C-alpha cells in the first residue's frame, strides 16, 4: 500500500491583513474525518483506509525557536519515511521553509502553484518573510527547477518584473480555458492557496479575489498531473472568514484529490520501473 503523510503547520505570523489561518489545520482534519462525507478520492483511493495515512500532528511553535527552522526540521522528519507529504497551513509564507526540506530529497522538481496572487514580492511591507513573498525566496535559492503559477488575477508592475526576473511560467485566470493540461516532466511539489479558487467556492480566506476558477477546474488540473506529486501544501484557509464551514469542506476535498493523485502516480511510477 502506498502511504501518505500529513503535517499541520498552524502559523500565520507573516499574514499581512488578517490573522486566523493558524486555526485551519484542525478544522480541515475535522472535515476529512467527518462521518457526513466520504474519505474516498474521485480516483478511487480511500484516504482513511487502515495504514494509508500517517498524521504527524501539528507543529508546536514557541518563542524559543525560529519558526522557519522548526518547519524545515519537522518537514524533513515527516518525509524521512519516503512517503508523499501533505502540509496544512497556515499562511502561504510556510511554503518556503517546506521547500527547503523537500528540495534536499529531490534533485529535479517542478513547483506548481495555484493562487489568485503570485506571492513573489521581494519583501512585501518590508517583510522578506511575508506570505506575499515566499516565491521570491524560493526562486532566489533555486528550490525548484520550474515555477508554474496558475489562476493569477492580481498582477501589478512589481509582480510582472519579478516573474520575468525568475523566468516564472504563468497561466492567468483570464486565460484559463476548458481542459488545462500542463507539460511537466519532473516530480512535482503542489502549493495550493485556497484563495486561488473563486470566492464563491471558497469564501473562507483573508484575501478574496473574484473571477477565479471553479473547484471543478482546480480538481481537473490536479487530476491531470502525470508526474509523481512528492509533497504539497494547502494554505490560507481562514476559518474566521468562512461561511458554514464551506471552505473547510473544500480544503478536505482537495486534500483527498491531491492524496489520491499521489497514490495513483506513485503506483504508475512503480509499474514503469
């Protein structure tokens, strides 16, 4: 059985507008384990089957440790088994220290980023650790060979300059048509910001941006990934902004579909060896 790992990263220290994303991991878990919903992915994987999912719990942050160092260490520990890992944020700033640990295990890596915002400011509000800046840090350190950003709809002059500087590939929401398929030839890290979806589908975020893709479009994109998904994060769920726990359910649904594709593609890779 292909196994999966889960790790909660309840940190929103670098959110620029509203706090609350640190409260997300336990609520996403609650939706995943709820008897009201199936734990099966559309690809036929039961995420809660015995032995399938190892939950490493939540990172516990304190004033004595640098949060970035702690995240990197705990992610490395969770990945030591070799099982694909899904991290539950937290704000999008956590993606940078996660990638530092993931990159050490993968010499080739494509970073697929679904978001309304490129989060590539050099140092948003003079904070280089801002949740609006992780992809600048990631690309500066070359933690991915390719960065593909999908769903963008807030690009300004600085964003576009940074995208050009780092050679980022983009699919803006205005150009997302029909059955989007990406040509990816390496293992994948998937970073999924819930505000990448249209807020009609995921209202529980701090930065709602109308005009985004549907949940179906995002699921179809994930299910179209043909390479192994080695790790992923689901970030920026803010329960304080949610409506009837709708976004928690959406996050749990996406967790199941990401996990399902991790298992499916791992099996395909094993069969090809």
